[in-house]
C-alpha cells in the first residue's frame, strides 16, 4: 500500500466516516449496530472503534483490488460485533 492509500486508512478517518454514517442514517445497519452494542454494555467509543475495523476491511478491499464497496459484507461484519474473528482472515 502506498503512502496515499495509507493516509485514507487512519483510525481517525475511519472513525469519522462511521460517525458520518451514523449521523446520515446510511447505511441503516451502522446506527442499528451502534445501538445494539451500547445497549449490551459496550462503551460508545469502543463500539465506534469496532465498527471502524469493519469499515477498514471494506476500504482496504476497494483500494487493494479495485472492487466496489461491499455493503452486504460490511453489514455481516457489523452483525458479528463485538466478535471480531473476521479480522483474522
């Protein structure tokens, strides 16, 4: 990954995107996931960080393979939270 691509993958940038998705209500799964995680005891900041990890997988795939953002897979990763076994793949 070159420096330009790496700059898009900062934790702060990913968290900002997740926060924007929550504010915009799109995709719906993002806000639903935050609510579910917080209601089950995960601190909001930690939940956002976990969600940013799920987003990072999709952003990385788009940059590495030139593929389209896979909202279905992103949703599957969000559904799996707080379990993050998919990070090992």
